[in-house]
């Protein structure tokens, strides 16, 4: 449909029909959602009419070709102008084929595989009738107490931006109108949702605009630059104003400064939540503020449908604002080709062919393998198939490996750790006992685990958090492994057998009690449908760990937030003077995290040598090149993630000690050497100044190259 036709359609719509396009309701409100074919759900509680439902613009949470086609067919029979529904859903890290959680995907440092995972998720969603996914979440995170860190790719703005682009490319492809295998992406949560005080979900966010622009906004901008079709507002405040009513954030920055003209949707209930936030007296004021801020779709509250009409008729709200929002929604429906094909490629036959296919499982297994991070290894791993293995722990046989936001995944489709190991060893070589539940332990469980382990050569202990303990609403003040599981670990340690601990979790943990008692630690996160197969590949050396952390693991929760790109302070701690009390330090724990950003081990070793910088002077017209030789000094092939960081020694405002600016993943055979080159440009040295001007400063810089943010070799150069 051409733009002129869309404008004519807008003119034909009544005021009520336009307002209803801004409403999003859950599936059960609609005809076609049940066998009875009746509109169901708490219509009375929400105070809406059947006419509102019949004209509603979008549906939340519907999927499955049969259901979505029934809903669309029933809707189009009743809708006066034949405007199709948009079906939206949370497809975060896979539809039916569940990939590792985004924090794990971040640890792969593999942008191509990240993009491929989103492409597969889009394909499975599209054949099931989904048009829009509420992903990617690109919130920068520094506080592991916050449950939703699992949904981010970490603490670094550059890396988050690269992943934002990759996910958008994967979800959307190049041609949403004609390519029915892709769906529209919705970047979230705009903005700074990942910085709540105390790590408590939905809590206040308080930061300077310079910090907002420098650290938190770049990843959203990167997603939009890649063509992301939608933006979701955040629950928190930004400079004292919730985004759903924040005109400066949503109009001045998003719409005017960045030129975004796509659809903005509130998160669940966020428009009405302007009232308890204390910036709207009632639903009517919430509607005014949200629409003026440019929020086009209200998710699951009814401030718009209850009050926008009277506000317009009373002259308190411009109808032009309503028209803008409706047109943006119609344009998205048109871009998705829904006016020509309202069912948009959904197909029961294709569902059977595409969803959870072997090719999709293969990619999920590869990504899970590359997402795991080897944190410790005292020459215990890899195991060999001749060893007798005791597999112990609440996650040994558990299907709870998908993590939060895997709502369409099924535990019965998950390859468990036990299943994965069973494919590597003969039956008599694997002994299994649960040992404990996630939060509790019974004496009988403990004794069974001890007796089982006595007959083994090595203990593989599968510990961690249940999915319920992570994700939205899953904030935790105590981020240690639950006490019941630490008790299990301590008892098994008394057997003096080597212990390999596999961790399943959605956040960096305080690993005291685990690090000391384990001979090897594999951080598996929530690895998804193929998690057990990937872990077995790593345990037995059929794959070599290559993942590296994208979020620091705290030495103690008392350090939180702890992150690599921090400031130096006027009294920095020095390892050369550890007893000096009057510097910025703790007197009872180190300043540094127990595992830093970028850290991860391998079954081989890498040596960095022949560091070289092409010039000690850089200018806008003359970039410089940094090279380093990386040699695989071990006996087997492996992948190394070579990282480049820069520090601006003197700025108008204080600058971080290090900032990741580039990385390369290098595959090396045993004893093979490769030269890795990075180009540094003036553009990479820019930052936001006191007046928010984005520019670089002439002067001295340090550049660091190494395997993680701590173990680096430094060069210096001058920007002129």
C-alpha cells in the first residue's frame, strides 16, 4: 500500500477507531482465541467494550499458526476498515529452539552466531504468526543483583552496540515486506533500565546526562542505526521522569535528534504507572503525558482508550498527536505486508518443518559451546571417557537449562547434562545422584551423593540458580550459590576427589565457597535447548572453551557495582603501597573482581609477542595501527579473543581507566602464530564533554592489547 493510501485510510477512521489502534491487549481478549469463539478475559475489570477489542491494533503474546490465523480471520470479519492486527511477543533468545540467554551469547564474542540465533528465532516466530519481537534488550548492566542482567550482553557500551546491531540484522533481515522469514525488532528498554539503584527491578535510575549519553544510549542508537523498527519504553525514571512520559527523552532525543520515526510502545502497564511514579495525578494526565511524549502503543492498560477522546474534544490534547501515532502503526503494518497478506507466511505445515529442526538445534549447540566460559582448570579438564564420573547436583538431570524468557521452549526438548554425558561414555562409567534441590537439601539426598561419588574418579557437580531466581523480578541481594548447594559441595570435597563445577545462572555470582573447593569451573549460564550436549562437548574436549566474560564477577557483593571501565579517583589504590589506608579501597576485600571483564580460559595457551605500534602520533587524517603476534603454545587448536582497550590520560572530564574499542577472534592450530592488527582512528577517541559536545582532545593516550581487561601490554601515542 502506498503512503497516499495509508493517509486516506487514516482519514476514513473515526476518532474511536484511531484511539483503539493505540491499544495492545493480551490474546485472551479476542475472538478466535478459544474454541467458543467468544471474547474472553477481564474486559469488565479493565473497563473496555467489545468495540474497543474489535478495533484494537495489536495483540500481545499470541503465537502458533492456527491461533494467529484464527485471531486475524475473526478480527478482519468484524473490523470495519479491514485493518489487520499486529502480533507481538517476547522472543528473546529463541522461539522454540532456545539459545543461550543474551548474557551468555555476549560471552561468545561471536557476532555472526548472535545474528544467526536471531535469524532462526525470527524464522520460527514468523511461521507461527508472530510479527514483532520485544528484542533485543540492549541495556548496559553493572549490577548483578538485578535479575535482568541475563537479558543484556554485559557492561560495555561498545560491545553491547555491536550485539545490538547483530540481533537487529538477524531478526529483521533486509526486506521485511517481501521476506516472510523475518520479523520486526523492538529495542528495549529506552532508556537506562539497566542501572536501577540497589539492583532492584523497576527501581529509580539516577545519573548525569553525560553518563547517560556516553554509556547507556549508544547501544539503543546502534540498534536504530541498523534499522530497528520499534522502541519500548523503560519502567524506571530518567532524570526524575519515567520514559513513558518523558518528552525530552522520547521526543527531543529519540525523535528529533536521532530521527527515529518508528513505533514506540510502552512496556506492560508503564503508561498507567506514571501515576504511582508521581508524575501523573490520574489516568487522564497519564494519557496526556504519554501521548505527548510520543508513546504510540499502550500495552495492557487503558489510559488512551478511556481518556484520549474526551481530551481531544475538550481541546486539551491535539488530535494531530493521535494521528501521528496511528500513522506510524499503519506504516509498520504496511511495511510487514499485512494489508496484502494479513497472515504473513504463518503456516502449520511450515511450523512442523522449521521449528526445532536439526539445523536449528545444531546452531544452538554451537552457540552454547562458544558461550560457556572456563573460569578455572587445574589440569582436570578435559575429561576422558575411561574415567568413572559421578554427576551430582540439582542441575544434573534438570531440564531447567533454558533460563527466563524462554516461554515457548519446552523442558522435554532440552538436552540435559546427564543426556549429554551419556553420549560420551559407556553406561557403567556414569553415576548420577541429585544431591540436593536448588534451595534445600535432605540428609538422604546428601548421603546418596556421597556414596555415589565414592565410586567415581571425578565428580562433575551441576550447581546454580533456578530460572525463577533470575530474569524480570528476579533481583537478589545475596548472589552466592544457595547454601544447600554449598553444603553439598563441601561434603563432596571431603572425599578428596577432583571436582568439576558447572554453573547454571543468569548473572555473575559471588563464587566464594565454589572457587576454593572446585578444581575446575565451567560457567554455562542458561545454555538453552542444546545445553547438555554443548557442555558434554566441552567436558570431554570435543570442543575447546573460548568464551570470555562480558560482565565482571564480583569478589563480594559488597563491591557491586564493579566493572572494568571505572574511573581512577584522586586517591587511587596502588599495589605498590597496599597498606596505605587513605586511598580508595576496601580494608577487608580487594578492589578488583574475582574474574574480570574479558576473562576466560582455554584447554590450550596463547602467547602474545612482538607488540608494535605504527606511529606514536595520531591525527584525524592519519590513523595508526597496532599489531601483536598471538601464538598457540599448547597442544591443541583453540580460539583466542584478542582485545584492544584505550585510555585517554587527560580529559576535560575524567575518563575511564580502559575502554574496549575493538576485538578479534582468532582461530589457531597448535603451535600456529598469527598477526592481529587493529586500526585506531581519531573518531574512536571522542567522548562527551562538560557541555555534551562529542569530540576528542589532543594529548596522550594509552592503548592496551591482551586476552582480557586486566592482562594487557600497553603502548602510548599522542593525538595531535
